[in-house]
DNA sequence: TCTCTAGTTTGGTATGACCAAATTACCGCC
DNA sequence: GGCGGTAATTTGGTCATACCAAACTAGAGA
C-alpha cells in the first residue's frame, strides 16, 4: 500500500515458535485434542527460554488454536467457525457497554435473520421445515416454563440460521445469542410474553410454509421489533435512552 | 448456569491485571492513543513480577485494546468494530486454507450483500445514491488501470455496505476484503474484465435507482457469481476442486 | 533553534529457583 | 490379577535477577 519506510515490524522470537506450532497443527503432526509438548521440551527443541515458549503458547491460546486451562497442559484445538466467534467475545462484550453497541448488533442480527427467512421461504427443504416444526412444538410445550421457553426460543431462531446450510451462520447465531443474552436475561418474562413469541414464531413458520418470503420477513421483523421494545426497557431502567429499531 | 463442582477455572494472576487495565481504559483514566505505563511501573503498582505484567499486556494486545509493537511502549487503543474484525483475522486466515472455508465465507458475503442491495433499492437516501454514483464514476475512470480498478471496485462495494448506516457492516466489509483479497489478487485482470465488472456495478446501481430490489439483488448475485468463477480458477490451478456458488 | 551525541530508560530474552497442583509410579490389599 | 490409595515426580505459574539492543531523553555544540 505505502512505500517501505515503515517501522519495519521487528519479529518477536515467540512469533517464530507460534508459526512453527501452527504449522504442526495444520499438518496434523500435533493432533487435535492432544496435549502440546511440555514447555520444557519445547524450550529445548526451539533452543529458547521458557519465557518465549510461554508467550508463544499464550498467543496460540488467544487465537483459539490451543485451549490452555491454568495448571493443565495446553490442548490442541483445531479451530472451527465458532472459534472465530469466541475470539471476538471479549472485545464485543466490551463494546456492548455503550448502548449503541447493542443497538447496532441487534440491527445486524435482524438484517441477517431477515435474509434467512426470505431464503427459507424460497428454498427451505423438507428437512428445514421439519426442523422448524419441531422447534415450534418445543416452544409450545414450554409455554409455562419461562426458562425452558427462553431456551426453546433461541433454538427456534437457531434453526433459522441452520437453513443457510453455511456453517458460518450457526456460529454467528451463537455469537448473537451469547452477546445479547445478558440483556435478554433481564427481560421480564411471562406466559403472555411466551405466548406472543410462540405466535410470532408460528407466523414466520406459516409464511415459510406457504413460500411467502415477503410475509415471512414481515413477521420476523415484527417479532424482533417487539422483542427489542422489551430489551429497551432494560436500558431505560438504567436511565439510558435507546432508540427504537 | 451449573452448580459449583466445575474444574473451578483458577484465576491467573495476569487476569486481574488485565481486568484492572481494561477498566482504566474504559473509564478513560488511560487515554486513547497514549502509552501504557512502563512494565516496571505496572509491576510495582500491582505488586507482581514482570512476568505477570508482560502476560497481561500480551492479552490486552491480543484483544486489541492496546497496540504493542515490539520494542515500543504499548499504546492504548479504544476498540471499534474493525478491531473486532481484526481480532478474528489470524484464525479466519487459518481456516481459509481449506477451500470450503473460502466458499463459505464468500457465500456469507453474497448473502449479506444481497440483503444490502435490496434494502438500498428500497430505502437508499439521496446521499447513498450520490455516493454510489461517484464510486461508479471512479470505476469507469479506472477501466484501463487494473490495479486502480481493483481498488475502485472494492470501494464500490464498500459504499453498498455503508448504506446500512450500521458501523458494523463497513467493518465486516473490511474483513471480507482482507480475507478474500489474497484470492482476488491471483485473479486474471484485463480491460474486458474491468468493463464487465463496471457494467455489473452499473446494473446494480440502475436497479437501486429505479427502486427495484428484485432486479438489484439479481444483478448483484450475477455479478458475484461471475466473480466467483474467476476465483475458482485460482484454486483449479492448485488442483483443488471448488464447487460453484 | 536545530542537530548530533552520550547517557538513561525500556522492552525482549535468558537463567534459575520455588511452589502448588497435576500426573505418574508404586505398593499393599482385596 | 485388578484396584484404590499414597508417595514421588513432573509440569505449569510466578518470582527475582541479569543483560542486551533499541528507543528515548537531555544536554552539548553549531
């Protein structure tokens, strides 16, 4: 992009170790779910101090390539799409402190899910329909148990994300759920709310069944808009003013 | 969520330091773009060894809250949405090694951009239209300079992402561009290709102008589908078989 | 006021040591 | 011989110290 007078990022010794271990994981030499060699072994192998090895392992852990529980041997973890989402977790959570953060995130979620239900209405397979139907049934069965309903509610939306047949989307849904959950947990819940949500889900499902993308999208938007009004209230309690969708 | 018989994730000493510094950044005590205290200061302040301090700083760096160039004092960086994207960079790149990774990512991109052009056709403001028009003009002006056209091509799509009026989307676009760019860079380019792309952009723009979401979406899909065929070729060279969109 | 330089500070790395928790080896008992 | 529990060993987490080279700072000189 720009000429070569840059600060010429020096290489840290740990970076080399990281790259090497990364390669070993990719090549399969270090197998999934198996522990890394001990720090002392690595240190001898790379001819560096434990300081460097530990920094390297920490980096790998932060990238999600290994899982490093304190006091335990780090374990190799071949990353998948939800690893990517997890990696963003702390920063996202940090940015959600600002109310606009939640709003923007929620809007993104609505945007994506709108597209998903449209596509579902157009292209949903028999299996998709069956999965939606099952999720819907679980909603209905959980009407009287708000905790359980909450779970089955998320599960219904997850099915929507699964219809994309693109593994990135379920991972994204997982992220949305995790990030927005704290606010949803504060929401008031009641049988009436559950019933309203169930009916909203059913409206979406029916529209998909009838292959009506427009109506499916509308139903979804109304559903999520309604939910947002309740999330808003959890902010209002803190005296924070949040706009509607 | 579950009772307390878990592996009881011990707290690492560094975590406390991380949390504390995080709080100082959030509170503004540590100001943006200003250097962190020296490691030796922090170590005295927290009453721990430099080992712990360094590990904490490394964590903060990995989360994007500070920028730590080797040999320089770490600098506080208040995270924004593209920080989140950057944080995923290494893992995403890692997963793009598998051809399915690129395919899934590209499909996600198409999915999102489809929604964006639909919405643009429905709700684009005068300013959006003007920005698109300007981007289009830059495409046309760069027809004969493939490097410049490539840039203006990405810029056109970026404008599409901007129409969302949600700062998350431009950040996502930045991610898509960065992750997919390596493959696009290998693509053959020529005046004809540039011209075809320009015309595709124009078709999208025209459809938006005429408030025709359906046609806008179709034009976009055809455009991106065409581009994918060329990306495919870069895989075919490596003997990797990649399906169509 | 600016430039160059010598001195100081600071991050990167290497050692070596110690602790507590985790793992392994071992042993006696059913 | 298989098993459960205990002792010995290994391993990750932390500390203290030292040294180097690069970055920074202050002061001399033009």
